[in-house]
C-alpha cells in the first residue's frame, strides 16, 4: 500500500492548446518526465472508475464546495489489468492526501460486483477501512473517466506537473476493463487540464516556468465533469 506521508497542495487549471505548447516546451528543457511517461513515449492512458454512495455524496459535496470530502476509485493504466489501484483521495481545507492499494483483476471484479468482502482477505489496514466504507455506505460504481497524461517531476518539494488531455466520460458504462466502450468529451471551452502538486510550497523556479497567474485556475473535478451528463 502507498500512502502520502503528508498532505499536499494541488492546483488545477484549464489550458488551451497554445498555452500547452508553450509550457511543454519549457518543461521539456528543464524537467524530467515521470517514469510512466518515459516508458510510454511521453504520455500514457489512464482510466478511472469512480464509486459513490447511494446519495451521491462525493458528487454533491464537491458541487457544494465542502472543504472536507473523499473520492474513491479504481484505476488502470494503458488498459492493462495486471495491477488495478484502489484509491481514496481525501481533500481537507485545500490540501490532498491519497492512499492506494494494488489489487488483482479478480479482486477488482469482485468489488465491481459488490462483493466487498474480498478486501477482508487483505492484511493492509487501508483495505479493512475501505471494506467498512464501501459496505456501510452502499457504494456503487458510478462513472468512467478516461484521459491521456503527460507528466513532469521536479525534486524540490516533490513537484509533479501533469497535462491531462482528451478527458472523456464513459457516460453510463462502468465496464472498467472494456476497451471498446463509447466515451464522450467532458471538457468544453478548453483543450486540457493542468495539475500542479507539491508539498509545502511551490519553488520559485517552477512558479516562474509555469506562470500560473496567466492561466484559468479552477476547482476542477474530472469526476464531476463526467457525472454532470448523468444527473
């Protein structure tokens, strides 16, 4: 299991193609791509399947702007099923904390069927907590979110910069492992989402490269972007 040791900052911005090309040129000259991007010719595909409870609490709390909220998802990369990540992303007063657990495809499919007891076969405390959360709050799969990610890293304050392109919703399909489901664009008016994550502060060097004040910062939730078509 992987757990961030401290809360991190997370800034999000909508980008158009022109701003992306300018920023990517700067980052390529000054930063390294993350290991996943390096292995996949510069970018990789992410599919997330988000869960919510019977009251759609995660969706409604985000829309209401609540400062303390959680999101739960299964995530795969490049449509491979050898490792499926079960993740909880907690946000509190503008900071984020992420916990994750690697599952097999068989374990993930049990969760998709509502068989949360499979988590009790794991020794990790996080798995036990997720069992209680999923079973007591009647969690169900809600929506698939697809996108291509281009990511860069900077060692000071563990900075991570990602361009998430072609964000699409699986609409009413929750078939996580099906590469052929029909998806639809979820972002309108812009071309992609820029995310900037860091620990205590954003280094001056990185801030100057990004010129974040020139971009449209927003409280973006890909989950909500994709669910808005359903409710």
